[in-house]
């Protein structure tokens, strides 16, 4: 079951840039999210790290030799990573149009929503 939850770390690590304003305002949140921050750092240090991990997850999700639960969570992680594109475009649009005061709020809301979705997926059904 733990192995099945690991793909979500990529999704949360990839979206960690959204929660940085919240971590700056409340440092204790950064301590709680330290494991996710480490994943984010590793993904950003490696050239195209997120892309390679995305492609690996995508191919593993199609592999019938991988256990069903792991494949399902790999597919969910890939879909959640794709869904992050829309908020990224919205935040980029806000930044370009001069709506910088809304960027931290939108980014934090997106990350918290994503975090709740991942927690809901990880809990036993």
C-alpha cells in the first residue's frame, strides 16, 4: 500500500512551488511539508526531472506486470500532474496582467486542494 502512495509524492513535489508563499508566512507548515520539499528539490535539480518521472509513471501505469493498485495510483498521479497545467496557466496570466496580489492565494488554494485529493486517495477505502 505504501508503494502505491509514492507516485503522489511526484505530484505534490511538482506543485510545491504553489505553496511557497504559505511556507514563508507560516514556517511550521514548511516543517510539516519537508519530505515533499525534498522531492521538489530533487525534481528541480535534475534537468527535466519532472518530465522524466512523468514519462516513467505514464509507462509504468500501462505495464500489466505492475500490481493493479500501483498502476491505478500511477494513473491518478499522472492525471493530477496534468491537471496542474490549468492553474499554472492561470497564475502565469495573473502575473502577466498585473494581478500579482492574487498569485499567492490562488497558488496556495491549488496546492491545498491537491493535498486534500492526495490524502483522500491515500486513505484506506
